[in-house]
């Protein structure tokens, strides 16, 4: 059974300049559009420091990875960044295989990712 993606957006209490996107479910070609729309809305609101928490995501398709990379250039050009947190072993295996760690930093927890912003 396909799990729909659930997206929760949080502002960190101490770091209000950082927005956390918490994803639950599977990030595939069906749900990628929903995530892309959410990221586009954050950028439109000039929220350029983004942590994407994937602790409850068990699958990310190439469409999902492409969304993160696609918005990264725009975010970085505005002195922001996208940081990933809580990758499961399965998701991290694909992440490493695709060598995406050259572009997207990862952290064990969303708190570590949030606090890594200078």
C-alpha cells in the first residue's frame, strides 16, 4: 500500500530564522509535487534556511532527490541552505550511492541540523 506523504512545518523556538520541514511516509514521484510546492512556498516567503527531517521517511525516489537539488541553487543564492536530518539506513544508503553528500549536508537529528546554521 502506498503511504501518502505528510508534511509538517515548524519554526525552531530559539532559531526562528530556520524552518523545519518534517516529512512522514514515502517521497516518490506521486508525492514529490506536494513537497516541491511546499518548498517553493517557503522560498517565496524568503525562508532560505531549511532543515528537512526525514526520520519517518522510508523511501526517497529520484524525483524526491531532484526536488531537493533543484531548489538548493535558489536557496544558496540567497545565503541559505538545505540540510537533511534523520535519514533512515535505507534512505541514507541511496543518498550515499548517489553521492549527494557532496551537495546536501546531513545530520543525525534535526536539532543538530538547526544548530549548524551560523
